[in-house]
C-alpha cells in the first residue's frame, strides 16, 4: 500500500482541547489529564467509551524520570480497560500520534480513540533541556556538539545568500506569529513584537537571533477520533481527516543533497494531498512547525505553497498574514504559542479543528480545508494531515 493510501472508513474528529501553554506548575500526568478530560467533555463522550488511547510524548523519562504515562493516564481518565500506547517520534510525536490514532479508527480496530500529547520541560535548566532535545541528532553529530539551532543557523545563512532573501523576511515570520499569539489566550507569549525588536535580539546561531527560536514549554493537547458515521451521533458538523501521511529523511543532515529542501515534508505532503484528492491551492489555513523561523519558509516550499527559494517573497508581501490569502500559524505557531514537544503536533490540529468549526475567536479566518505539518528534528521525520469540515 502506498504511503498515505486510504485504509478504510472515513475518520472524524469530534472533540479537541488544549491546556494553557507556558511555564506550568503541574507535572506531565496532570497536564495530560487536564487536556484529556477537556477533550472528552468537548465531545460529550464518557471515558468508558474510549477503546484506544495514544499518548504522544518525547521524553517524560528524561525530563521527569516518569515512564508508563499511557497506563497511568488511562486510569486517571477512567478509560480502563482501553488499549493504551505511548508514541515517541521526537518533536513530531504529536503528528506520529495523529497517524496512529487515525490508523486505529480507519482500520476498524477502534470506534473511539483518544489522543493526548504533552511535555513537561520548564523545570529543567536551558542547558539540560537543550541536551535532551539535541539527542534527536545523529550520534556522530551529537558527539561533536551539533545542535538543532546550529543546523538552523547554517541553513538560514545558506538560504538567505542563495536566494538573495533579506534578513528582514525571517524577522517578519516572528512578528506575524507573535501577532497571532497575542490573540490566543492559551499561548505562552501573548504579546506582539516589532521588526526592530527581532533584529536587535541576542545572536544565537548566526544569522538567527533569539526571536527566531521557539521557547521551552509545558503543556498538553488532545483530540478524539471516531468513524464519520459515529460522529453524526454526536454532532451535526465535525471535522474529517481527508489525508494523512508520514515520511522520513536522512538522519545525518549533512548527507542531504540540498539542506534548503525538506524532503520528508515534501514526501508526506505529496502523499497526504494525493490521499485527499487535493492540492496546495485548496488549503485555506495551515499550521507549520516553526521551531525556527527558517523552517516556515522551507515547509511552505516543500508543501507546494511557494516555489523553491521564493517563500520569503510571500511573507514579505503579507500573503501568510491572518488576513492574507493563506494564513499560516494563526495559533501563534511554536514561536509564540510554545513548543511542548509531544503536544505540538496535536495542538496544531486543534487549531485547524477550531478554525474549520468557526471556534477560533479573534484568530478566526474563513476556512473549510486546513493543513497541519509536524516536524521531528531538522526534518528527520514528518507527519502532514489535511482536515476538512463535514456533517
């Protein structure tokens, strides 16, 4: 079966939730339970009706010394005896959880599947958190001190020089996403910034500065999956997953032919579009994995929203603003909303879900089809999903 090929029945989302992101006092199980309970309540579904539960989480053992979180959550939410499994796909764990939950329903194995993603990170020092996240890299790179920010800086420099893009274009991504996050009551940073602030912030990995990077974050998000015919028992209008696919790229980043091309984003996106019978022009709103500002450019191009080396022109022209032709990261993105590793891919889909159902408040745009792209490492693994309104 080709990647992204349909497995069986149509899969719907009938519930969604997200905790406040940021520095939280609660530990991982409390954060997961908060999102899980809110999601079940949003759908009007009892925990006893859940048959499968997936927990997206990268490093609860490394960050907290806490393992077995999927079993503990199943008990906390009253899901026993539901099957429970943890999904770790590094910073794409949320997307990996999306794929696993979709498969469990599409295959007919479950009629009600709960996905909860979360991470607790802020209690560790920046150096400790950076070290845990750096373990994503290949051992040969890790032992030489290579980190994801250094990859981002090298790639950004190559992109700006090769495509004659102004440094200001990257800063505009941060400005846009902070403006969106200012309208998101659950975002970690609810404040706008201007170009001067971004361009004058401390250097981290030349040419990228502090405001080109997402923060360290605590938080959780959840989604409830079921067959479309079951969804009609709970809601007149709901969201369906029209296309979903995952892909990987080389683990060693320097082995890629072109570091400005995100191959796994391209491949997962192509398969998801093919499965949905859609193309990039059909997308009304997108959530992209802007762990670094340069990644928003690279994903736009890999997904077909812009030609290679030309995404910066669309950002400069305002096309990706909330009132533009293709709003990107209306949630604030990882840059402003925050990036609790295991929760991010789930939270991206929560934003698309709310946009499609008209529940996004001040951030609301006109949308019937949305896309979420969750990236692990520096494009090492990716899941892309296309969501649409149904009823």
